[in-house]
């Protein structure tokens, strides 16, 4: 009797078949275990879809990577194997990587669903206050710090890769720039985006300090509404990154200019050595669970009119030195209300007076009566002791007198 033959496993497609993808991606199980719901967006690295895990009904995001060049598909596939290093990181400010795979020759990544809003969309809706900008930026910086602590560099930080869901900001698309770098010729693809790219990236050199440069560009845009360098072409923008100094708007704070200038230093060694050092300069603790500490700029000197209207501070008349104001004078109605409440308080005091007297007697009088015998005995004991001391003193004097007389 022959054992039943198992069905042969279909070989992995040797080419990228986008036509088959568009025909079948909405079918349940096209990505095993997931049902693709709808498209979230697309960009230089691929197409992103919202998907629901069939077994538990939880939402995820699946990114199908664009790898059009057949000659580098195998190389990108090998790079995809390194994603498991990124998947080991669990941080609340990072979009976690949950799984990976290949379908119709198209590599894909399964990531946690961080919502559809990004910092780029938030900036396009209008300016942010300094507090709002720092609230988002500090969370993104903490996510980047988590990558650096695992010896991983993002290389493509930009507002479109910072996802916002409620009050939480998460950094995504880390590791993807390296995956597709060999399949794109434009500097917009592969390793960074020109508006946010560190100067050394043009020479294909970079490390964690390259991410700090990109964070500086993001912070600049959050605070002032635009990136510091623009141009008519990618090369013009990149050239400005190499040689041009950032210009700051007149309303920028000196402390912000100092931090941004250091982030955007042309030489990596002149920047902050780490994201933790950058967060320290912002007075924002790098450790999770700690509150932000925003520096409030000192107020301008008050005008004479404002000084006259200010609340007086008199530590002698004001408890704990807190500001106070004398009770303002009111009209006839206010005086009438005060009189009514005064009479009401007096009536309550008269009614409660017998109760307070009885309570005082019950609380203190009974204890005093109980202690009276002991107090009398104590007084007698002290009196007897005093008489004994006096008797001993008189006796000593008599003995001394007789001794002197005998001599």
C-alpha cells in the first residue's frame, strides 16, 4: 500500500507579478491569515493596506515593497531577512514589525496599525504651537533612540514616517530604506529624502548622527512650518544641506536656535552625540513614563499700567506669601447678602453653644474628675517629700552645730 502523495508546494514566483497582485489581493487569504480591507497609501517604498487578522479580528498594516528591478530582487530578498533584527524592538513610539513574507514575488511586511494620520498631514493642516510640536517631536525622538540603542539606524526620517494616533506618535518605515536602496537610482529613493537628508548621505556615508540631522529638520518644520532648505531640484536641496546655514524666523527662541544649529551641523561630530543628549537639551527626559519639562521664556517687563493692576504680594497679610487682593467693595445687594449670612451664622452659633458646652464637659470634665484623686495623692506625696527634705536639712544643721561646739 502506497502512502498518499502530498500536494506539491508551488514554487516561489521568479518574477514580480503586480498584475496578479491587483487581480487577487482583495481575496481572503491572499496573504495567509489576513484579509485586506482597503488601501492606506502608497509611496516610494511600496503600497500600504489595512488588513485584518482573520483569527482574532485585529487590524494591521501590510506594506508591499516595490522591487521592480529583477536583477536586484534576490538581493532585496536577502536584505529582507535582516528585518527580524528590527522586529525584536518593542517600544511605544515605534510601529512594530509583526511578520514578513513574499507573495507573487512581492516582498511584504506586516506591521502594527498606527492609524492613517501622519505628522506630514498634521503639518499640512496648519501650524503647531511650540508645546504641540515638542509633544510630538519628543515621542518620535524616543522611538529613534530605541532604534539606536539596538545599533540600528533609520536613514529615512521624515514627517510622513511619523504616525499619529490620538496623543501618541510612532516612528515607522525603519529598515525599509536599506531594503530598496539597490532598486532605485534617484536620491529620493533608497537612503533618505532630500529635504531631510544629512550631508554625508550624499557620499553614502552615515550613522546614528545622520538620524539626528533628520530629527533637526523635522523639529525645524514643526516649529516654523517649513523645512530650512528648498530648491528647484534634488541636487540644489542637497547642495544647500552641504554648504548653506539654516535661517531662522525672527520670532524663534534663542534656545531653539541653539539646539537646531547643533542638530544641523554639517559635520556629524559637531552634532549631538546621541538622541538622549538632544532630549536633554530640550529638557525632555529620555526615559519613558517621565513628564515633559518645557522651559517657559521669561515674561517681558510689565508696563506701568500692568504693574499697577498686578496683584499685591504681602507675606505678612497673605498666607504662604501667595498673591491676594482685598475683598472688593460691593453694592447694597452685596451688603444685604452679607448681613443675612452673618445673622444665619450667629443663629447657628447660639443653637450649637449648649451642644459645644456639653461636649466639652463630656470630653474634658469627666477626664478631669477621673484624674482628681490621683492629682490629690500626687500633691500629698510631693508635700510629704518636701517635709522629709526639710527635716533632714534641720537634722544636719543640728549635728553640725554640736560638732562645732564640742571643738
